[in-house]
C-alpha cells in the first residue's frame, strides 16, 4: 500500500540546513551576549540595593591596549585602595574613557562595594551603561547577520 508523501511544513523547510543554522547561530550568540550582560548587571543591582560606600584612593591607572586584525582596542581600569572595617582592600575596577581621563593617581573617589564580597565594586556610574549599550549593539549585529542569512540562504528541499 502506498503511503502519501508528507510535505515538510514551511517552518521546517525555512529552518532546515544552512538557512536555519545561519539564523540560529547568530541569534544564540546574541542571546548569550545579552545573558552575560544581564548577569554582569546583577552585580550592579546588588550594589544599588545592598552595597556600602567608602572613599577609595586611586593607586594607578591601567590603559590596556590590544591589536586585533589591525584595530586597536583600549580597556580602561583603575587600581584602587579602600578600607573595609580594619582591612585595606586593593583591586582593579573597569572605568569609561571619560572617567579615566578625569581622575588622576592619588585622587580620592567614592566607591561602592558589597560588604560580604568587596571584590564586587564600582567607581564609575557610567561604566554600567556603556556595558549595556555595547552589548545591545553587538546583539543587534548578530541578529542582523541571522536575518540576512535567513533571507539570502537557500532553504532546504
């Protein structure tokens, strides 16, 4: 007895083979980027709700330059020292370019930190916004690649 030939649904045809992979991989990368950024922003949310404030001294400024495929990338950070109870803490904190250039070594600046985990700390309020802004643009780029792939690659037969 002959069984009728089953046709693949439109969604299966569109997402099959290269077209589906070309869409799914960039979308998964975009979701991963946003998930990481949300995770990172949880630390800032905890600082907002549970954090303590102190005065920190800028010990030194770190300008980390890297070259990848002919493009220079610069990461700005400051090594700071601050006191929690009777303990002197030191560590590196990421900052924006504007904050980096506006403060010199030896300056005293406010720092927010988690009392139970002083490794979670923040000195530049704009740094959080720049992380989120960059992550959204990168995620949009990945989604754009996925949509482009979906529209231009041939569907599976």
